[in-house]
């Protein structure tokens, strides 16, 4: 019997998080400048509602952090 692997949580407070200003909200991933071959379905991330001001894309794992 095979078991489904449990995903490892990814910390969004790492230095690799993409800074986002409140003026750029609403935040969507992928961004407008992405190439078509590299896109996944657009998802809006409720970063302003998060208590730590951070969000992660469920498709690609990109991490975002409010900068202001």
C-alpha cells in the first residue's frame, strides 16, 4: 500500500520573498510580465488580509511580502 507524501510547509519569511507595495494590490500570480509558456492559472492572493503580510502562490510557490 503506498502512502501519499505530506507536503512540507514552506516558510514565507525567507529573504527570497518578493516585495509588494500596497499600491500594487490586488496581488495576482502570475504577474503581468510573465511569459505565456511559463503561466499557470491566475490566482489572486489576499496578502493584505494576512496577519504577517505574507502570501504564497499555491501553484508555483512564489512567496510575496508586503513592503509597506
